[in-house]
C-alpha cells in the first residue's frame, strides 16, 4: 500500500507586473504630484498609507487577481515600505481611495476592468483624470455597495481625503483641507527638505538638552547631591 504525500505549493506574489509606471512625462508628473502631496497631507498620521504604482493583491492564494493603482490611499494601515499590498496581511483593509491618471495608451477594456476590480474589492472613492483632455471623473460607493458616478466633480470634496477637486483648462487643481493648493514635484522636494531639516534641528535640541542635564547631574554628584 502506498501513501500519497501532498505538498502545498508556495504562492509567489510578484512585486511588479512588468508595466511602466507612466507612458509619458505628463502622466508621470501628475502621478508624482498627487502621491507626493497626499504623503505630505498625511505625514503626521502614522495610520495612513499612501502608495503609487504598487501591486494590490486582494485575495490570499490568488496571484492573478491584482492591479496597481496609480495612487492609492489606505486608512487604518501604518506607513512603511512594502513590496506589494497583500490585503490579508493588512487586517483585510482595502484601499479606500484610488486615482488613475490616463495616458493615450489606455484602452477602454482596461478601464472597465479596473472599474469592476475596484467595485468588487471595496474601494470607496475612485477618481480618473485625463491630462490630455482635462476630463475628470469620480465614483463614490453608495449604500447599496456599488460605485456610483459623481455628477459634479468641479468643486467636489473627497469625503475621505478632504481635498477639493477642480479643473482649470486641462489642468487638475487639487486643494488641501486648509485651503492650500497641491504643489509641484519641485516644491514638494523643497518642502520635504525643510521638514527633514526641522526634524534634525529638533533632534539636535533634544540631544543638547540631554547633555546639559547629564552635566548638571554630574556636577551635583560632585557636590554630594543626588539628582532625581
């Protein structure tokens, strides 16, 4: 009598789908601007994860069901690097907000497929912008569980993000909840540099304060006084 031994194959979840992040510089800069400004907007909230062009796997054991939103925002998950977003490793939380920036190479079938994916797997807000035409579309999940089109996107405020949408000419204009506009990638780089400098200065001041406290404690011990 023979005993059959069953082995469980390890499912591999690739970190890349082999597709470029963007097809042209206009699309790329728009994606970077949205992602970078959202990073800045939620920089002080450790439980908001923002990613660009990151593969999202919603189903454990299924490495074929996947997509890579141009930008996605996940509330309730910590910041940090990930090779991909495996939903079952993220307490089952799906990205609540996704953005797609179109390029001339986007096919209608591809857009329909992404829409059905986002509707199936729980996205709450879905925004599509075409930088060539200036067209901006949005969908919001309704009470019946389906993504319904937002009738008026000009002046629309995202329930999750708090940002305001508008289009000037063909340019997408996004405004933060504090009324400040999203800035360009160059301005973003400068702001992050300023933020990093402030962090370094705060760390330096903390180290200096600690050193002064240690010197004072040492002097008190020399005088026979125990510092608490």
